[in-house]
C-alpha cells in the first residue's frame, strides 16, 4: 500500500484548484500595497526606523492571518465529509485515522503555505532597507510557520469531533483564542496583582509571546522562552493531530438522537413544556422563525462570551480608575481594547448564526421543500431576522452599555485629567451607531452569502466584505495623514472620525443591497439558478419558464 495515499491525492486536487493560485496572488498583492502605503506614509522618518515599523506592522498582520487560517480552512474539512456521508467509505478500506487527518491537513496547508510564501518576500523588504537583521527575519518566519501549523492542526482536530460547521469553527476559534489571548491576559492580570505568573503556563502557548521575543532586543536575554514558545506551539499542533487520529475512526458514525430527558437536549432546546409553549407561540405567526429560534446554542454561546469577558473588562475598568500599578491612560487603553475584542467576537458569533441556517437548508434541499409550501420567501427571511434579533439583541445592547460606561469614565470621572475634545466622544459614540449598523448588515449580508456558498466560505466572505474595505480605508487614511508632516494624533482623530462615518454608511448600504437582492432572487438562489447578468449592448438572457421574477 502507498504510504499516506490521501495526502498525495488531496495535494494534487488542491494544486489544480484556481483558488490556490488566486489566494497566493491576492495575498502578495495586498502585502505589496500595504508596504507601499507604509513607505509613503513614513517618508519623513529615518529609513531604519521606518523599516522597523513596516516590519512590525506586516509581521503582525501575517501572524493574525496565520492564526485564523484554521478557522476558515480546516475547521469544516472533516465535518463536511460527515454530513455528506462520504467519510465512512474511507474507513471501509485499510486506511487509518492519521491517513485522513494528514490528507485534509495537506490539502489546506498547500493553499495557506502558498499564501505565506507570497508574504515572505514583502516581509523581507525591511531587511534590505536595513532596519531589521537577518536573525529577526528568520525567527519571525519560524513563528509564522509554527502559528500556521498550530492553527491548521487545531481546525482539523475540532472538525474530527464535530458534525456541524458552526460547532467546528466556534470550537477552533475558542481554542486559538484561549491559548493566544486569554492565558496571556490572565498572566498580565496576575502581574498587576503583584504575583509572578509562570511563563510556561500563561505565555509559552501564545504566538504573540514568541513574536515579542523574536526581536534582537529581547532574544539574547530570553532565547529560552522563544524556543520554548515555538516548541509549545508545535507540540500543541501535534497533540491535536494525534487526538483527531485516535477519535476520528470512532466519531464518524451516525448516532441516534439523545433521549428527551438528557441534560444536553434540555440545555440546547429547553424543557418539553418550554418547547410546547414556543411552538404554540411561533408556529401560527411564522414557522421559520420557530425553526430558527428552537436551538438555543447561539444564545448560550453569546452569554458565555460575556460571562468570560466581563471579569476581564471589570478588571481593566478598575485599573483605569484606581489601580496603583497602572497609569490611568494605560488602563483606559486596555479597557478600549477589551471592549473592542468583545465586539469582534460578538460579530463573529452573529456571522456564524446568520449564515448557518440558510446555507445548510440550501445544501440539503430543505429550502426548496419549504418554498413548495404556502410559506413565502419574505416570511422565511423575516423569520430568520427576528430569530437573530432574539438571539443577539441582548449581547449587542450590552456592548452599547459598555461603551456608555467608557464615555462616563472618560468625561464623568476623567481620571486621566485629559482636556475635552469633540473627536474622542465622536469616536466612542460612533462605535454605538456602528454596532447598530453592523448588526443590520451582518444579518442580511450573511443570509445573502449563505445562498451562494458553503457555511465556512459564507462566514469568510461576510467578514471580508464587511471589514476589508473599511479597514483598508482606515489604513489608507492613516498613512496619508502624514502628508503635511503634522503630528500623528492631530491627523489621527479627524481621520478616524471620518472613517467611522464611512463605515456606518458602508454597513447600511451593504445591508440594504443584500436585503434587496435576497427579496428579489430568493427563489432562483434556492433552486441553484443564478439570475442572468445584463451585458453591455446585449439583452439579458431569459429565465427558465415558470421561474418567478
């Protein structure tokens, strides 16, 4: 028998896919554009200092992309095979669990590896300018490779024990977030409390810790921590692959539904009396709303997110107000960062849920069966939107309250003794309006993209369309702010105010456009038929007979 046969097949299939080469091209183009903008904006600085800032910015973006690669590339690789019923056919042969695990890892690592190779030449440009040494560059390359392997292996391991794409992606993101951010945050809080946290337990599993120790200023005195962190990342990735290889041969079988009295079913769907009340309440009004709201997993996940993040937020609030070990300004910055992280996680959960139901129903054919009933397309869409409001209305309202508390801390108590300015209150208040606009846009855009792609691709496309244009405009405004040579803060505040306003307009426009397209093309998308595009000088092709317009 050929050694690792699925690895060769999957790599061959992945090498022939156009997305592999498009991803490499787009990644290289994006990093070249970022470097050009950074070079143009830092032309008033010395070449060595500008090169150092460019290297730190590009390496930070590359590290973030490597860490999230497993969420979108490997988290749904094996769970898709489970849903389609093809995974069990592989185990009818003499294949083992590690054959399948390594095969899926190889298929996804080829695409992500090509993208990483496209980043490295741009990342080496600061090395040619002279602001970065060769040791720093190669240590950063090792950190990126270790982070990418850890992320991809974690995604495959979580996909081996999950059947739904939502569970696999959320579990992968949770594991990566725990090791990358939560453990270091707990270690820093222990440091603020006057204790010395063990770096092996709190910092070595974080790729950001290895990134900090890769510089020439920190590496000579902390080389043991750098190599220990790299070894921990690789070890965690290998442990995930081993875990998936052992579990996969026993986890692919179909199992019957859990009994009505199990704790899991009661926790996820409620008690029997509660389910009866929910059916009576929603079936007469909108059956699809009942279908979308009967699963409480998304609501509990949002509640767990706030339950885990609020102690850290309260600790940052106390540090900004009264901590003797932290300056008020540093505590205020930590508070802003913590609130922004909770906001991003809440948007990620909303995107997972808004793209799940329609994508799964479209793939299974259940959506066409629903349209054969008296249920109209508008009822399906508005039922899904109402379900999203019920599941995520309270978390987003909580985020608005958190921003209100920050504004009160800044202008009511004002422990930093900062002078009043309209730009800061506009930035904080603009985030409140941005939350409302983003909730509307993520709901409708996620539903529209769910009618085109699989679940994990719909999530990636939604996040990309929502964040890449706005963050690209933010970076462009930041770099162009150095044109007249004024101070960074003087340029930053008006620029970010304009960016917040444009982001709100972009979100509202994108959400309205997606809602209009869904209401117009819902029947064609459910049937897998794309509406013909009008070409210049040509009449549009006709739709099949009987298809509603």
